[in-house]
C-alpha cells in the first residue's frame, strides 16, 4: 500500500490520466446503453475526487480540466468537438475544477490532521515504552548498588559477584535498548550505509558469540557469496531478531539460524519453538513501539527491536518477513547481492 502511495505522489499526472481515462471509458460504454448525461457527469466527477484524495493539488486540477474536456468532447453536442459554445459547457468545466480544488484541499487537511494524530500516538507510545523499559533495568541497578553500599563488608565474595553480575546484565540490557532507540531515530530520517563487500557468516558468528548461549545453532547451506553490507548495522539487526526469539521461546529450547546461499542473494531464517505470532500481529510486529504489552504491565517487548531490524534490512535493499510456521516462529531476512544504491 505504501508503494502505491509513493507512485501516486511521484507521478500525479499519470495517475490523473489513468483514473479519468478509466472513468471516461466506462461512461462511454454505458452511454451507448442507458447512462443519462447526469450519470456521466457524476462518474467523471468521481474520477476527479479520487485523483484529488492523495492531496496533490496540481494533479487534481489537471484531472478536473481533463474531465471537463472529456465530457465536452464525447458527451455534449456536437459530439467529438471541443467547441464550448454553450454556457452549460463552461459551467460544467468550472464545476470540475472547483470539485478538484476543494477535494484536494480537504484531503491535504485530513492528511495533516492524521499525521498530527499519529505523532501524538507516537509520543504516547514513547512515554509508555521508556517509562517501562528504562525504569526496570535502572531500578535493578540502583537496588543492587544500594544493597552493596548498605551491606558493605558483610557480603561474601560470591554474593558480591552475583550482585555485580546482575547489575552488569541489566546495564547491557539498558545499553541495548538505548542503542535501539537511537537507531530508530536515525531510521526515521533515513540511513546512509557505509559498508563494504564481505561475507555474512562472520557477521552471524559475531552476533552468536555476543549471546554466549548454547541454545543458538547456526546452519550454513551452500557457500555464501559476498554481499555489500555494513557489518555493525547488520549485526544489530540480526541480534534484535535472535534476542526476540530467545525471549519468547521456552527456556532451553533451540533457536536455529539458517544461512542459505541463493542465486540472487542470502537468505537468513531465524526459527524458534515458541508460541508463534498470531495472524493479526504478523503485519504489525515491525511497527515502531507496537507491543502486545498492555499499559505498563504484562508480556510483550518495547516494540523497538524488530522495527530497527526492519529499517536496517531495508537500508540494505533487503526484505524481512514472518514466514508461516506450524510450530514456533520463523523470521526471514533476504539480502541481495551487489552494492546498495
């Protein structure tokens, strides 16, 4: 859907010509059967409204002018003539133009209001996410340090090490979350890759070593061809997906990372044996701050990690998607060969 909107925005006059052409053709066919003149006017005005809905005023005016000319040429007497000798012909053309201008202004106003609402919702999501996902590790770190300060000299070496290890893990968690937030902010303004030609397997191995978990299994199918990539960014994208898989699958269950070489690029499948993703959530899990968590409690992540992964993969001209699975969840990353444009 976003691709269609982008094409309409890029080629508004082509879109106007296509819509008015279809409306004119339908009107011409129906006119030969039963369609009255008023019906033809309504169909062509509907075409003007459809063209104006994306909010491109110049394209809408062009559609209004084109519809007026089409109506005058094909449906007024004398037919197949552009003579506007009657006042009605001029009035009809003016009505087409007025409808185009008013509709395009209304569409632009609606679009601005919708964007303002989305910004407000995004701010609310940010506040909710930050309040939960920053507070939890900070509370643990503060509690750990307070305990160590209060019981200084009375804790055993093993107790000190356990408390420090817990604080360190929460610090890493906090750092990872902040890193994702910063990356998400960059992705909102576009991201420019500073990469090189390299193999994907060392990147995957680096990510796996960061987890230091026996649950992760790496399978390589075929000799991976080199791709143009930013190692740091791809590491973060793959890390986010694996982290999500580990988090939402049973403890001790394996998470499998399968790298497959194909003719057009590399396919990375990350599969877990968790409860899977419901159909209604599959299209939304990559949205910024989308989470199954309700309010400040319940299960669900912050809704940042997979959004960042999606943005990084798309910056590499790749695609990330959720595959159908009878058990667990499989997220696929497709990375093409060749330099990113």
